C-alpha cells in the first residue's frame, strides 16, 4: 500500500507583481486543506512562496488525502501557468512543531558582504551542530546586514566561534537570544566622545588652550587602558586652567555627530526606547546634545568655572569607568527597564564596565581591548547600524521617516 504523506509542500517562484499571493491562496481556498506553515520572500524582483498544506479532516472527515492533494496539484499548476510562475510539489515534513526554545539571532554587518565571508559564518554555525531556520536581509546600505535565525546551538560556544571567524573575515557578527524581549521596551545608553560625536571634546578645548599635544598624549594613554581614567581626566583638565569659558560655546558649535547618530536616536525614540548618554566629558557640552537630540537621561562631569575662566578643576564626583556603569543601572531603574534589556555603546577602556553591565554591550569602532571584551563590535562608521542588531530593518527605518514626513 502506497504511503501518502500527511502534508504537501507547495513552492511557487516567478516574477513578483501585485496579486500573485492572493491568486494562489484563493485557488487553495476551495479545497479542504489548512496551512500549517507559510513563508514568502521577494528578492531581486523574484517571489518565492512556500506553503505547507494538510488535509482538514474536521471539515471533510474520512476524505481521501491522496485525492485531495492530487486535485490541489492540478489546480495550483493551472493557476501557476496563468501567472507565468513555476511550481514544485514535495512531501511535507509532517506536523510543524513549536519554535525551538533555544533559538538565536545571528546578525551580520559588513561593507561589503562577500559570499566567502557569509559562507564561512554559515559553516561555523554548521560545525557548532546548529541549524539555520531562516535568513533575512535587514539592510543593503549603507552597510549590508543579514540576520540568521539559528536553533540547536550552545550560545556561548557559538558566540566565541563566530567572534573568531568574524575577525578573520573582517566583518561584524552579533549573537543574541530570540524571544519577545527583543521587541520589548529597551534602554540604549551611549558614550559621547568618539561614539555619538566625532573626536574628543577635551582635545577641542585643548586647541583653544594651546596644550593640544599634551592633552592628546594623556587621552591616548587613558583610552588604551594604560592610565586610570580619573587621574588622566584631572591631569588634562588641569592643563585647561585659565581658558576663557567662551571656548565652550565655540566647541559646541564645532561638534560633529557621528554619521547615523540622528537616525539612530530618532528611530529608537519612535519605537518607544529610552535613550541616554553617559560621558567622561563635560555637562557644559553634553547638555546641548540632550536638547538637540532629545535624550531621556544623561550623566557627565562638570568643569569648574570662576570669573568666566576654567579653574582647571571639576565639580563633584568624576564619571569614570565605574561611574558609567552606575549611571546605566540608575537610568534602567528610573526607566523601569531590566538590565537584560539594556544596550550600551562605547569605544574606550572606560566604557568596559558599562558594556559588561548591559544586556548587550556594543564596541563601536573601538580599541582592541574593548572589542575583545564586548558582546559584539561594530566596525563600520555608521552609528545607526546599531538598529540592525535590534532586528530593525532599513525598510522599517525609512517607512517611519516617510510616515513622519507625511504627517508633518
């Protein structure tokens, strides 16, 4: 006796145009079948539609499954011919189970993304004994971002293996658990100097004070982790003694946001995320960024000013490496967001505690010591690439922008 599969997989491919899916699904509507699984992808103007069908015995008890599937094949083939599409049929894999509880999102960022690099990443997944359940493109510019949904892998092992492979391929790869938390309320906290903005504020001030070389040397030592941050900050600020406070106005005018900064903050705010900055720099500058971009929280150091000049000292406790992590925890508590749903972004050694405390720590064009210890790194020069790590596509960003423009 011939075995009749319990499900039938129908795969239709061809040129995409309006109404294709509706016609095909309408064709199926007259038969006693249910859709167990369905997926559609359009790539390069070509549509691929896959439907896993099962006979609905509640509607037609005792029906001949083989005959139903044969009639479905004939009807779908006729519709496909009329649509100038190709169709294939195959026995299905049985019942569709629930999504694996250990699913992971593997997000790839590259500029450009070469086939060999993607092949190396997928091979790495296979060697870990994992399965790729889905592949989706999140963006094609200004960087290419591809996301894999992976199941059956040990997250720690896969993260470590992929980090090594990503470094070899000179791309960025992030591994995160799948689940509802990805769409839940988040808090995103970012460093300011060389992250939100280009360059270092204290070095701009040093130009006006005539001590740029001395300040730059101390800054480099601190960013490499070779010098305690508080000590380095106080040494640099002391070099600014006597500088006219008007230089702060000039520096605020010279600030250049990192490419994609506005898009990142605007997109996150639309999604209901809380956004914050925490800086080893100065409130006299960061307060302007809060007003300019609409941050919800901020923390930074405060320069002491007397008689219109910098005294070379600071007011209050220093926001150093530990202070940044404390600020992240404080912001999360105020926003009612668990630490597991926080994202921290930074580039220097004084950001490390904050990156470790966050649910996802992102090293943005960072020093080697930071890249090695962060959850993931982003080496492209666009700050809005961070949204892809959160599963937000370029199309969603642009659609939101167009919606706001229409509403305005």
